[in-house]
């Protein structure tokens, strides 16, 4: 290309694009994930699967995918490199296994499976088939979360005393699969709790002891609307989370306390229009506050596409998701809460 000054101008090469297929066409995929995927220069949507062919065709047309299917095997045989599994929880297990058998790298929504037995098999099969498996624990990918993790790893806070996480919303029971235990595995613990458990282990490390509560405090349904637990980390300190589907005016934050200081992360759970705030308060230093409004999904997609294109270890592994599910099961066991 020649610009008006007469100088040659070359556009930057993008390189090979990762060809995606998406399985599951719910509202999150349509309103959040796929719009973010369109912003990733090295990714493109090629195929869409839904048990409802009309829904698959609608999503494919809306986001420019040439292929739509209601046959999962034909979907996997289409010209795709990777599968994003955005289906209901009870479908994850078989869809991951069949994608792994087809040699496709996989990004799956959390929780990875209904139970740890399924999760163990998935981890084993993906290793055997040499496919990469990433679980969408989205909050790890936020730049301010990664900054907090960097400070912890550099021992800027000293010995960790506690990590606490609160994620509360108002979500009355409805016809969504999350309120049907046979489809979701459980309520707020499987949904918001899996994310908070991941944050606690990301910052605090391996969990060795748990004391927990689950209840229906406001809404009566097939699944719980509240859960809370305190956990002991193997290396140092304790973790705590509080989650609910039953609060209209709640705060959402993480607080990390160490011997030499503290870190607070506010407003990064589910609030797209509010800037996340990171507060760093270290002994002997002035308090620092950083604010950033960002698209966490775009950071996730960029990380995952780099992982898949370069065959690199992912930020969130199947093993991470397996440990997460084991913690969930221990909480449910203590609270005498299991599948029907």
C-alpha cells in the first residue's frame, strides 16, 4: 500500500488464525463470549453446535460462522482447531471426551463436570490424546488479579494470613438449568462458588481443611441460594468465601492479608460497566490505588489462543478444575448435600 507521502506502508501480519467451534448457544455465549471472540485478531468462529438446529443457525448467522450443526460428531468433523464448550453442566463430560477423541483442544465453562469421577477421566483422556484442556475460571485473567498474584509470589505481603472472597447477587429461581440439580449439580456453590474457590487457591495455594455451610436463606428451590466456607491452606493462612443468589445490594471483593500489608480487589465480579479497583497497602509505603475497566473475556481468549497455537501450558488446567470439584464435593458432603 502507498500512502499520500509516497512511502510504502505495510500492515502487520496476523499469522495463522485459530479456528473455533462453539458447542452450546446460551445467553452467555451470545452476549459475552462470542462478541469478545470477534475482537481477538488471531481467532475466528467456524462452526456452531446446538441440539436446536435453528438456534445454531441463528448464532452462526449472527457471528459469521459458515457452519451450523445439531449433530455433535459432524460438528467435530468440521474444519475447527478448538472447541469452546458452553453447554449446561451435565453435558460437559461427554462433549469434552468426544472432543478429545477427535483431537480438538478444548476451552470449557466451569464447573468442568458434575463430579470428580468424571473430572478424573477427562484429565486422563486429554493427556492420552495429547489435547490441551483449559477451564474458564475467568477472573484469573484480569490484569489486576495477575498483578496481585505477582506481588504475592514476590513475597511483598510477607506471610499470608488470610484470603477472603465475597460474590453476592440476586438471582431468583427460574427455568434456567442452574436451578435443576440433575442438570447443574447444584446451585450457587457450583456457579459462583467454583469461581471463588479458584481465586482462593490461586492466591493461597492448596487447601487441606474445610469447614462449610450451605442453605436456602431467602429463595426455596431445588438448589441452595447461599454457601460459605473457611479453609486452611497448606503453606500459610486461611481462606474464606461467602456467596449467594439472594442479595440485592451486595459488595463483591477479594481481600488478601499478609504480615507486611494487604491487597483489596473490588468490583471485578460480573460488573462489566464498573472499573475494577486494586488497593495495595504495604508496610512502609504509601497506599496505592489502581483502577481498570477491561474485558476479561478478551484477555482469556487471547491467552487461550496463544496456548493452543503455540502448544503451551494453560493458565487454568484440567487438574486445577479437578481440585476445584473435589473442594465443592467436600463442602457438599459436610452439608449433607448431594445429587438426587
